[in-house]
C-alpha cells in the first residue's frame, strides 16, 4: 500500500500461477452415468501444457439426459418402479426367447428358470394338435403303426409273425396259492411257445417280450385251446416255467397253479399285419428259422 497525498492506493500483486480446476476423484466419477463418465485426453501435448493429463466430460445430448433422469426418478416411485422393473424383465425375456427360437429347438438348461422354459413341449403339443386336425385317415393309421413298430425289437417282430400265421399259440401263467380257493400271488406271466417257434435265443426274456406286445395292443390273451393238450405240456417244460414251479414249492412253500391260456392278434394287430406285413399268406420259413440251428444257415 502506498500513500500519495491524501489518497491511498492499494496495489494487489497478481499471482503468476494460473488457477487449475480440481481433478475429479474416483468417488466423484461413480455418480456419473455411463454417457458422462470422464475420459482421459489422449491427444499428445507438450510438457507444461495446461491440458496435459486433464480429464474432460463427453457431452451428452439433452434429450438423452432428460429421459435417463426421468427413468431413474420413476424407478424410485413405488408403483412406477415396479412397472419399470416388470417391463425390463419382459424385455429381457423377449430377447432370450427370440434367441432361443433362432437357435432352434435345443433344450434349455433347467437352471435358468425363466418364463418360457417349457416352450419346447408346448411347440411339440401344438404340432401334434395341428397334425391331428389336418391328417387324413391313412396318415393317422400310418402314425399308429409307426408308433407301435418303433417300440419293437427284432425278436418281438418274429414272435408277431408266428402269432399271426393262424396256428394256435399256447400261453400260460404260473400262480402260487392254496390247493383250493383263489391264488395269492402270480409268479410268472405270459410264458408262451411263440418264443421257441420264432427262434428267440434268450428264452427267459420271452414272457417279458410277450407282455410288451400285449401292452402295445398288438396281441391279446385268449381262452385255453382244448384240443392241443400236448402243446401245453411241452410249454410247461420250458426253463422259465420250471424255475417258477421250483420257486413256489421250495421258497414260497405253496402250491403251484398253472393257468392255461392262448395268444392271438388284436384287431389293431391284424390290421397292421395285413397292411404292412409280408404279402405271402404265411411267413417264409427263413424268417422263422431258429438261428441256433445249423440247417437254417
């Protein structure tokens, strides 16, 4: 401060250093939205340049900032916030569903647990309903035949040929029970001579294969045929029948009861054999030959 006469003149010494704005810290940057995140100036600068190492903001268009802020405020409201969350979940589901449809009919992982995880069976059922509406009678019958035949093994096809050739096919069940009165337990079901006649190698599996034919609706149980007693006696010498009799006598300490029956084709089985079976009225001997017989080769 200098005095000149009566006037006092104040002289301020200006600082030679230019004021620099504070550099934003990491905590300050966390509150900034993605479009406003600070970025480093990658342009090369000379040493001592005022912009060297300084951060600056990329400007965000005004409408974008307005709608972004409006969405954030709306999400904080009770009702609107739930609506926005549901909308976002729906958008995510729609995108995932679109990707799933484009990728094909692949299985969705069970762990995803999102809406639409049962889409594959829904589409399958819709296709079946569509086919049921527009298929003709012949197409429907063909589907029924294919459904049954696709569940057969070669041995069952040979057994089906034996049962369909018109010759009597004997069959029996082996039960356990008292000498008089109802049986208490069935030990063996569907023991039949069709397995031996068809050349099935694994004879112990014949009852199970026969039962499957019955379940498919191709074969059904019929009453005993009275005039072929010798064939029933021969059937009762099969290993599976003899094992069932031994089990009842020695382990169950009961009385065996043999129920003699026979096998025949059902109406569905007859139509299938007539329409898609061999054209000859009888099955060729080569198809029914026992594979274990050397003369068959």
